[in-house]
């Protein structure tokens, strides 16, 4: 098995997005025709809670140490896609869902168009190409209803940094999210866990840093 590719650029630095895709050996179709003026900033990784604190006070995104996401990652294992598709109960949807075909919502397109939308019955369907051969995108939320996919609320297993600032636990966060529409979950996954909590007028985004 090939060694996993990792981001080695310094966190916080600004880079030409197409250059990074080339360095990371991303397939050319993802950046062919991309303007060289498109820039991106790599989120820095904090090694200590004090570093996390400073980024929070500065209002900048930051990757927290992997220990905060360990319990969630331990539930999923080494392969998050296998976790979703390898178990028949988790893989299948109690009710079909609508996935977006790549390119949906672009300027000049129809919002409700049979060529831009596709019915899916499982996570495996999402990972398969659409009828037109394009990738699919599924946006869904954790909901306590009979039609919800049978997957656990992994954000409950996240350990949150800086309890003196936020003073909340993950179970409270998810309870608040349920009341407001749910905690988002993507159609495919991998690596460390991530979540967002809005607390008063300040929000914090953090992700478990994927490490070997």
C-alpha cells in the first residue's frame, strides 16, 4: 500500500491553489483551466491548547491535536468509507435521498432539473458515478426520524478544547444542533473528525488533525 500523501507546506502560508494541486498529485482535471490568481491559505495546526487559545482569540481557523478527535476516529477505524458502506445497516437509507450531480447550482442552471439531481438509496450509490458519469454530492443531517440513515452521531465523541472559554460538552452541542436543524454529515468521509459549534456571537471550527 502506498504511503498516504500529507500536506507538508507551512500552516498559515498563502499559496497558488493550482500549484498545490500539482504538488499533491491531484488529477489534472481538478485544476485544468483554474486561474493562477486563485489563492488559498493552509490552516495552521496547533500543538498545544495554548496555541489553540491564541487562534481562537485571534478569530483564525486552527487544526487541534488529534487527541480531541480520537474517540470518534476509533469508532470509524482506518477507513471511513468502508465504515459507511461495509455495513449493510449503515449503508442503506431507510428512505431514498436526492443527491446533487457535480455542477448543480452553477450560474444559469436550473435548480430542479432531472439531469442535475439523482435519487440514491445508499452511501454506496453516492460514491458511484451518476448516470451521466459525474460525481454525486449528498448533503444530509443527523435527525431522529425513521427516514434518517442509521449512522451514529460521531460529533458526540469529539472532545472539545478550551472548556474555560466554551464551557460546553459535545452532547450539549449536538442537542443544540438537533434543535436547529442537525449536525451536518457529508456523503463521503475520511481522516479525522470535524464539527462546528456556534456559541453566542462567536463560532469555532476545528478538526482532528490526521496523523500517522
